């Protein structure tokens, strides 16, 4: 059987997912195609349900639809429910089930590099789909505190989650606090906006910086880390780990 797979997002010019999934399928001897499916925000409510009824076997979901897809699904995994975001959908026997592989993909970086999370502190920049998965993974692994940095502090106040402190980017930059981990979960710095950084160089006080962006490989944020001698990881390692987890779901 040849599987029909695809990625849904608003703009996918930056995506490596097609090459990555084709490479993993080739290595595993699985026959399949992987399409990049751009859907504009205005037509999402009409176009997405049609895709669920089409002949796709599996889908990945990216910006900005990881939360929007949930009401259309027949069921979602426990971790996707807790996170409130879905990045992988399995379509079988007319039913659509959602999962979140960002959680495991992020933790794999720590496992592979022998970095311990227990008792550490983190600042998570942004609070979208990826940030929610990462914050939950860090909590589950015993992190001692997480500050979530948001641009829209009114939105932060509406989030009822006592596990985290929500602070604005201005406050974060003013505080100049030290963290074990700073994790960029915003798209700031992603191609083509490569001359932007979510935080200035002066605000980077951390042992490790993780940028979820993988295009470019070295964002402005990571080039600041290089100058400061701070250890850093780009999003490539997490991308391939979460892609492998998606294929485990689709192909069992
Ligand atoms: P998302 O759900 O759209 O969330 C994006 C977050 O970034 C939101 O909190 C948003 O704030 C914030 N944000 C957007 N523009 C901002 C700006 N100019 N200044 C400050 N905050 C801003 O996206 P996502 O799925 O979480 O993905 C986020 C990033 O991670 C993307 O670059 C994506 O490519 C990357 N990612 C990588 C991997 C990987 O495997 N490497 C996996 C998942 C995601 P508002 O709520 O105020 O809009």
C-alpha cells in the first residue's frame, strides 16, 4: 500500500517536512507521498473538513492551525488534550484522531545530549502550540519553574494555569534574570525574517538556548548565543524526532 500524507499550514515555503518524511519512509522501506498543503485562514473552516474526508492516511499540522483542528476531530490523545494542540492526525476507517509529537520530540534533545531537567528553571518565549507541548514536557520531567514570555499580556491573564508565571517581553528584558534554559517557541527569526530575534542579546542569560526554528539553521538568536559562548540547539533535531514519532503513529 502507498500511503498518502501531508502537512497543513498557512505558509509552507520554509518547511523541510516533505524531504524529511520522504527520507524516513525511504529508510524504512515504506511507500508513500507527502504533500505540502497551504490553506489560507479564511478558507480553513471549509477546506480542512474536506481534507479529512479525502484519501489522506495521515496529516501533520503546523502554524497557525494546531489548535483550530481540534473541534473537527473524532478524538485526541491524552497528551494532546492536556497540551491543547494537535500536530499529527491519523485518518482511518472514516475517523480522524489527533496526537502531539512535539512533546516527545523536544524531550529527545535532552535525552540524546544527557541534559537533566529536574530542578532546573526555564523561560519559554511564546505560548502557542509548540510552547504548550514543551512546557508540559518540562513540568512532567520535574523542572522547578517556568516563566512564559508573551507579547499579549492580556491573553496571558486569561490563561488559567498556575504551573507557570506569565510575563511580558518588556518585563523579561528588564528583569535580566538567569535561567537554565531559554526556549524560543515564537516564529521570530524564521526565514524570511532572519534579521529578527525574539529577545536582544543583552537579555540572554542562560546555560542552554533552544530555538525551535530550523530555517535558517542559525537564527540571529543563536548567533548571539555563539558570540556569548552559550550552548545552543536549533530546531532540526526536534523536527526529525517529532517526524519519526508521527510515522510511528501512521504506520504503527
Ligand atoms: P503558534 O501556535 O502559531 O504559536 C506562536 C507563538 O509565538 C504565539 O504565542 C505567538 O503569540 C508568538 N508570536 C508570534 N509572533 C510573535 C512576535 N512577533 N513576537 C512575540 N511573540 C510572537 O506556532 P507553533 O506551532 O507553536 O510554532 C512556533 C515556532 O516553533 C515556529 O517557528 C515553528 O516553526 C517552530 N516549531 C518547530 C518545531 C520543530 O520540530 N523544530 C516543532 C513545532 C514548532 P500570539 O499568541 O500573541 O500570536
